[in-house]
C-alpha cells in the first residue's frame, strides 16, 4: 500500500496538494523546515511521543489480542517515531487491557533509535518491567488530590513517595524515568486546578530524577488561555527542554493548545495514533489527540518531526480495522473514503 | 463532571485574568449554520425547522446569522424556500441576517423578501470559480459589481467571501498574493468585510499566517474575517493564529453542520460551540451563551437525525 488511496483520485490537483501536505513517498523532512519554523520563533524539531498502544488502548472498550498490539507497535516503529509507549506494568485486576504486558514487551521488535517506555506505578511494577526487558519507564502523578485518591487510592504525597522508590531503583540501573502530571488544566472531581499546584508536582517529579515531565490535560477542558497560564507557572520550575504536553481533544481544543505550547517553546508532544482512547470521564467523548492530526499541523508549520505521516495513517488504519472502529483522526478521515478503510 | 461542565460553560471575561496583549478583546462570531451548514447536509430540511433553528440561534446572543441563499433552487434545492425562511424568521433587533446573492436577480429577490444585508462569494482560484459558477474570477467580479451598485443604492451592506484561500480542490496550492488580489478587489468594490475561507480545510497555522500577512497588506485587519473548515482538524489552531494576528471576526456553524463536498465523509465547517468554548477560555468576549448554543445544536441534530460534529457538545452532553 504505497499509492495514494483511490478516494483522492477524483481530483488530481487535490491529490497533488495533499501529497505535498502529507509528504507521501518521502521518508523524512519537509522542504525548508528550518527557515519557516525559525522565522516564526517555533522549535525547529518536535519529538512526538506516541501513546496509542498504552494510553490509547487502555481507554478502548474492546480487549485487543496480544498479537495485534505487537503488530501495531511494530508498524509504529517504522514510521520514524522515536518514542512509543508500549504497555503498563500495573495489576491486571485494575487494567485488564494491559494484562499481557510481559508478552508485549518481549514480543515487539526493538528498532534502533526508538525508545519503548512502559508505565510502572510502583516498585513491583518496575521490577517486573525490567525483568521483561524494559529500558525506560514512566510514572504518573497528578495535580489534584481528589484525582490521585480516586485513580490510585492515595494522596499526591503518598504517590510521590512510591515514585521516589521507582526513581531510585531506576537511577541505580541507569533507566530513564519520564514523569506525567495529570489534570494539569482541570480535574473531573475538583474542577479548576491552580497552575502553582501543577508546577509544584512537576518540580517534585523533576527533582527525583524524571528526565521529562509530560503535562496532561486529562479531561481536555483546557484552552490556549489556561495552557499559557499553566506553562508560565511550570516554566519557572522546570527547564523548557524537559517539558512535554499531553493534550486531550475532548472539547476539540487539543491542536490549539498544542500550538500555544509550541509557541512558548515546548518541543515534545504526546499523541495517539488514530486518536485512540476515549475519555473515561465523559462517556462517548474523545480523548487523546490524533498523532496524524498533530503531524499534519507540524508539517504545515515547517517543523521537523522525523515521522512519515502516511505510514502513521496506515498504522492507524490497521488498528481501527482490528478494533472495528472509525478513526478519530480528521486527517485520516479526509484522506481515506468513508467507513471502509483500505 | 456536571460542576466542571457548568464552570466551563459559564466562563466569562470578568472572571478570567488572561493577558489580552496578543488577542482581540472582542470577537464577532458569524453563524453560517442555517446557510453554509444546511446547504452541505444531505437531508433537505423543512422550512419550519430552518425557521426554528434561526430563531433559536437569535436567542443565543449571536450578532450575525446567515439565514439563506437566494440562488436558483435548481442548483441548491436545500435553499429553495429562501423567501419563506426570510419572511418567517423572527428578526431580533441588533442581529444581522445576511443572505447569499450570487447575482442581481438573487439580490432583488432577497430585498423583496426583506433582506437587510447580502453576501457575495468570490474565489482565489480560477478553476474553482469555473467549476463552481462557470465563469472566470474576473467575470464573477463583474457580476458582483452589479450587485454592489444595487446594494449601494439601497444602502444594503455587502459581505464578501473569498473561497480556497489556503488551497483549492482543483488547483492545489493557492498563492497568498492571489488571495490578497481578489480580497482587495472585493473590498474596493465596497464589501464592508472580507471573509477568507479555507474551503477544503487543508490549511495549517503556517499557511494561515502566510496568507493573512499578504492580505493584510491590502485590506485593513478590522475588515477581515476567517472562515475555517475543520476537515483536517486544523480549524481552531488556524483561528488561533488569525486572532493572534488581529483578526476579530470568525465564521462558524452550529454543531459543525455541513460536510465537505470535496472529501467524502469528512467534516466541513468548524463548530460554533467549540469556537466559543475556546474564546471563552481566552477571556475574549463574544456575547454568546454557550449553553443555549449547545441546545440549538441538539435541536438541529435531532431534526437532521445526525450526531453533532461539536466536540464540546459531545463531551458535555454525556453527563
């Protein structure tokens, strides 16, 4: 499947235009990336962290067979993505979707230059992850006490203590740790979350050794206004180069929020192929922003990501077919014919 | 969740201490659902439903609602009831109800039906103009000048649209200079406002910025509007950039009504609810009641037996 889908062929010039936009057939960079992005003050390069296989699938209703997960990850490995979050070493009682974490970890092809972080909520999960061959882990904090209590049944402080154990062991083994802060722009239980709190939790995670802090708009309620205020507070405590944004598109604000973040210099963006993963707090609503739509925007801004959009769309097509669902990516929707994907 | 949604919906400028240094304080939202939206929906909507839709939109605080199109019903069956709609709606004081008038005949019919404002549609692409209205850009502008003269004589304001500003389904890439040229011509003819349309939604913040930079050399930013389609999910990001450049008029369609005729099954217009949600979060005043807007979206989606394209509606209604 290396040719342009037939849905586009009705219009030659449209196809030509899309070819430019999607860089079909070209494995790497768009024309004149550095000039365009530099002139606008935006980062020249943005690292995309693909969370579809973990965050995405975890929030999908259908339990996905191990083979399918492995194939998805292998396909994603070939797109140019440099970070793919593959699974979660959490109790299968809580997260049945991730019960096959060991098999997935051992079954995937590890491409050189690609990181495969896994979630490790505590020391037990960490050791299990290492035993299964993980070489990078992630820990999930939150900027809201209520969310922390409801999600992992402990206070923020208690969760930090658990993460410190993980971080300490990880440090001893030279394993990098990525820190997430959930509810950075709002909490399903508490409502508004103050930027200072996000900064405080971020600082705790960074100080314990997390190399990067991913700020998550868990319920997608943020807007460019609240994103800006939150980042201003966090940037006082954490160097810009260690920050990432993890935006949910539940209220359609994700790309506008991401744009705001990159205008402020953030150069790492999390996203999920095909926009996998609904929102557990708003039934029927969407969750993660679609990787395809993010790359489309970054391509248009002349920002290099190293990722081939078309191959991501193909991976998205694969997993949506396997899940028997429609993609949440608008780029994919527009580029393929309705309903049936080829 | 209900509390959070209520908070999100009731956001207003007085509570939000947002730096407005880079954004306009007020944005005029031009609602195009009843015309652009419905015109691109498959099911033909009964006149009474159209009237109810417009009346509900009038109650939301929207200052401009594009009501219908005085074009031949042979070409656009959805708009065949234009005179009935125009005469049936409840016109609120302070609200404008512009209608499309592609030529002098349509203009006279519109005025006879009580229209107080009209719109004309140009394009930045020759091929698109040929395919759409079967003439060149120059010829289309000549037709419009007839409408402009008649409108001026009747003291009727005219809004100009330029289609394909960020790309054309037939020509592909569109030069920013061409958009600027067509915009300048329409503005010089007497259009009080030029709405720049990303007809196939292909634009990104990069191309939006480039295009606006060129157009702003020819038309004052106060006379510019953006009409973004969300076919590739880029609309709000594109609108954000336009706002940062000083544009303060934004077109949108309730519930994101109106698919894209050039990409089968894909979405078209950006949803007014999602736009207003973003503007609220930025502390920008619109005068629009988001809850009433969402209720209106629910109404028309039920009438059309379709799901909303607004993410805000999808999220907030599942409480």
